[in-house]
């Protein structure tokens, strides 16, 4: 898969698909750490290349998910709501093919370890 193929999904769809894979439902709300982690993810997984193209792609995706009530910020952490997790899992199953899901799962492993 090439980086240009990743443009068929919006950053919020990509983030949602990756969040569906996380074991935990929360992650740090530190923008610098998120940017650094997603820069690494974008370099390793072509599907997630949009996160490496601009500094604010991750924040825009988070804002969309917050607007949908899939994510809430609680102090210094973002938390995936129960409805948000269900939506993320559903979209991961319907939007992404097997190869895409493998990349999302690999990205989630890096994200979880950060």
C-alpha cells in the first residue's frame, strides 16, 4: 500500500480505527507526545501517513471525535467513551480491509507503548 492510498480515509477515521484496537480506553492528552508518537507511526505505516504531513492532523482528528462524543478529555487524558468504542470498532470492521486493519493494529501497538 502506498501513502497516497491512505488519503481515502480522513484522519478521524484512521484515528478511530486505531483506537478500536487499543486495550485501554484512555491516553495522554499531551500534544507534543501525541505529535511525536504519530510522526513515528506515520513513518512506519503508510495508511497513517496523513498524521505525518501536518503538525495538527492528530489534534483535528481528536477534535472531530470529541465532537461526536467518542472521546472526552478528563484532565491530562483523553478517554474513549463506551459509545465511542462501539463506534470505533464498528467503523474499523466496515471501513478497513484486512491489510488496513493490520496497519491499524501495528500502529496501536506503538501508540500503546509510547
